[in-house]
C-alpha cells in the first residue's frame, strides 16, 4: 500500500478524538549498552515526555524495553504498547501503526540507537504521518553521523550521507571510488556507516584503492565507553592501519581539494582504456603537486 493509498484508507475512518495525536521522534542514546547512565544524554523534558507515553513504535521491541526501563515511567512497562517497524515491515502495515495516533493517542518513534528516521526504516512512518495530517515533532538528541562529522576535522559545511555501502568487495570498491570522486569535485565530505562485522573489510579496501591524499575519519562506538576516533590521510593510515574488528563505525571521507574534476577527467583520458572498463583496473597517477606520484589504485582481493 503506497502513501496515497494510506490517505484514502483513513479518509473514511470516524475518529474517536476530534484531532489526532502527535508522533514524537525520540532519539535513543547511542551508548545504551555502555557503562554509566546514557539516558543522561537526553533532556529532562524529553525524558518526562517519553516516560508518559503508552504507545511506542520501535525498530526492535526488546531494545525499546531496555531503553524504557531506564526512564521514570508513569505506568508499568507491561502497559506500554510497543509495535515494531523495521526492514521487514511492508508498506501495507503502516496504516495499522498510525491508526492509534489518528484515534488521538500520542506515540513515540524510536530507533535502535540514535536519531529515528535517519538511516532508519522509520522514515516511511513519518512520511505516512504527514500524509495523514498527524503532527510530527522531532526532539533533540544524539546523532552518530553529526558526532562523527564534528570530530572528523573534515569539511563541515558541505557533506552528504551515503548510508551503507555494498557488501560485495568489487561493488564496495566502486562505491568508495565514486564517493571519492564526488568529494573531489565538490569539496564535500562523504559520510557512511558500517556494521561491526564489515568495518575491517571496509577500511582494508579503502586503504588499498583510495588516493594517498584523501582523508578518512573513523569514528567507532560513539558515545560508549570504548569510543575511538581517528582522522588521517590514506597515506598515513597505511603506515598504521586501524583495527576495526567488531566495532560499529561511522566513516567520513574528504578528497584532496586540489584534485579537481578536470584532473580526474584528464587522468582517466590518458589511460586510453575503453570507457566501460571499471576504474579499479585503471592505473591512477597522482597530480604533479603530490609526493605520491608512484601510487596506483589496486583492485581489492
């Protein structure tokens, strides 16, 4: 069921309340599993609001209950209705999730960790709420993407988020090269995230194929007790590669601003290879101003 169908679906429903409730977008502390009390990251008004809700929509019900147990709830947790919205939720299930809100109940949308609807399936619920006339209120809280950008030392006025990159080695390499070229053309920081079990493969590929002058920031386990952040050029990372095994990681990339679009085009033209050949098989010569003129791109193993 598409969003237009959702609107038509609810058009004839007689609501038990003269106006719908509100959908609150509630950030969940990133370091929830760490030491201390990560709920302290949230403001007192937001804690009070969340503790009073009786309806939550969560990516994972178990994680949501763990979050709720750290709040001063006004009712037993067993009386709080929690419904799941994740990658397995079909568009046809969205009307069932927003129907209680249309009936007048306030609801909270929470993610596994961080800001809901950002790199999170909750965005489809927010879109449906807008179409159905439900007020949507975002609340201030931790965002892993912005924390990583803040700590990266890279371009903070122009940036883009690429989500998760492909899992397959060749596709991952191609995606990294595209991000690097986009960054070089626009002096724009590129952000993406990776699962703990693929973070090491990601950095290994990046160190093999990206230009020595490109900068990479690596932010692991943000806001948790094991938080670690580093930011270097590829040339320097190659001397001391990081160990990202089993670490939830946000990556940020900024290509050397001196590498212009004209240089990228010129380097590719000089190879005199067919345009359809993949770039990972094309030798890349560094610009005249670079000290890494002998470095070349290599395909991932």
